[in-house]
């Protein structure tokens, strides 16, 4: 029997007992072009409020008992020390300057942090480790009593290696988003993995810092409204319903066949074709809002999503190896009624237009907007934000010498339940399927699942 086109994946509820054995600061293995007291400029795209977070990811590797003597911690630590020479900003810290911007500064006894831990259970006892699971939280190190969203004075790279009884292990990473976006993180991870695999420093491409590329214009020129950053008084039930209900994380496998079918079904009736992302984003947004039964129906909601703007920059282009933030968050607006009742093609067209609207001038306008009116906090009101990881070669990139990870990606969306993530499926035979992870109140999950598949019957 052929597998279903849309399949809800079970997330096992488990407890992972771990013991932390040691914490090791990792310093660059050689001289770096920064002395104690030096600082590095961060662009407004690096310093926007949404980037002042750590991005946690976990990677699982299955090693049999014959390989359990492999010195994983030592191999990863030595490779990281080598990679921290060209990627030396990861060995610094963030501090806030007088005008509220953050910068990277260098002082004594900084460096990245590696944590070694072990667990007396096996990887098999975790159940399905191909689906993001909030229960994996103990595999990513946090300091005792650490404040949420704290990035100042923190190590900018924190890695926890947890060895399981079977010999397999996990690598739990926290990278500060101010230092790199998703593609930048992939570039760094690729260098670290290639260096661990070869035993010698390997960087391709060579990293480029040069955040001054995105310095604001003088005077700033804001040509777009940038609704994505604007404060909104949430007059709908959406945000309150989510945050008060302790939403649960749900994950769905979306086959390639369904993605293609949806794309043709949602195609706007005009000349320009939509992308698979346009159709999926519109469908997920509509299903989510309808499942939450958002009121009032005349309230205007927002959808934002991340767009990599690297290829938009022509005058001049970014240098190869640039690993900073080059993300924009275009915004789509729609009333609840229009979103739920209009043809999917209409919403798909709005997503496509917003995505295509990210131009070189839009990027410059974003930088200047942040300079003029620096957002002080994340705005969640009436909003869903979709982050697309499907174009990241995260599984191929994370081969440190032990083969592809069984799973590579985030673990828990519930701290920010208005975020949805599109992930690549890790299986080599996935045939283009992807995972959609989203948060919902328990009493809305069945309706969302039905709506997600209902388009097949429309």
C-alpha cells in the first residue's frame, strides 16, 4: 500500500536522564585577528530583536558498541579549536553599546563551550528520533537559572556531546543567531565537520565577516512600510488562545506528491507561477487559523516568513563565504474571513508577491528602518511566522566522520508557539518529502489535521 500523502508523526513522551561529566572552554588553536579589548561591528540585520536568541539544534549519530571507544568529545573539540581560528567571532561575547546596538567583543577566558555528558539509556529507548521532540531538551546545555533570550556575555557557541549506553551519541548545539543565519550556520557546521573528518583545518568557502556591508545609509531611506516589525494591538483571540493553552507540538510528513498537487491546486489564475513554498505556506496558515477558530472574523492577521536575500544583492554583491544574517521577513496580511473563505489561490498569490517583493532596495530599506526605529521586543500579535529549512543541506553537512546523522534539526517550538518550521526529512529515501512542525492547543489538533488533508477533497 502506498504511504499517505499527509501523515501525522507520533512524538514519544520520554524522560532522558543525563549526567554532565565536564565542561571545557574551547579556544582558537592559533592566533586570531582580535586582541583583548577589540570589538566587531554587527549589522542591523544581525542585531534585529528576533536575532537575539540562540538557535538550538540536535544531531543523533548511531555508533555500535565496537565504536563506543571513539573519543567523540576530543575529536569534536580539537576540530572546533581549529575552526575557531577563521571563525574567531564565535569565540567572543556580545555586549550592548550606548545606543542599544550589540557588538562582539573580545576578552580573556572567553572561547566557545563544550559540555560532555552521558546517559544510561540507549538511543533505541528514545523511540522515533527522526521527529523533532521537546523531550530532547536535556540534550542541549543551558546554564542553571539562565534567563530566556539572554545572549549578552554568553558563549556564542555551546555544544553538548551526550554519549548513550549503546555507543551512539547526540550533539546538541546552540549558536547565537546574531552571528549567523541558517545558511551561515550550515557553512560553519560544514567547516567543523570537514575538519573533524580530515584532521586538518578545512574551510570551503573561507569565512567572510565584513558586516559593514550592511551599514545604514546616511541619512536612512525607508521606502517600505515594514509591517513585519510594527507593533500590533492584538484584538483577536489568536495569541491569547495559544499562549494560555500550553500548546503542543505537532509534526506532519508531507509527501512530494502532495506538495506538487497542492502547488497546482493553489496556482493563481495569472501568468506567474507560484512556488511549492508559496502554496504550502498559504495552506498551512489557513488551516492553522481555521483550526484555532480565530475571532473576530474581520480582524487582520499577519503571516511572516524568512527569505534569504543573498541573491538579491548585486551592487555590490556579497563576498563568497559571508556567514552573517541576510534574512528579510516579508509580511502578508489578511482578515480571518478572507483567509478562511477565499480560494487558496488568492492567499498563495499574496505570499508569492511578498516573497518576490524582497529586492535589493527592500534589504537596504530594512536596514535603515531598524536604524531609525529599532524594535525592542518580538511582536507576536496576530501572527504566524514560517521558517523554511528545507533548502539547508543539514544532513549532508553534519557528517563529522560518523556518517549522516539519523536526525538533524530543531527540537522544541513551544517556547515560541507562533512559529512553524518546514524541515527536510532525513531519510535518504525520503523522495522529496518534508516535515511540517507547528504548535496548537490540544483541542485544536484534530481539526488542524483534518483541514491539512481536506484540500485533497475540495
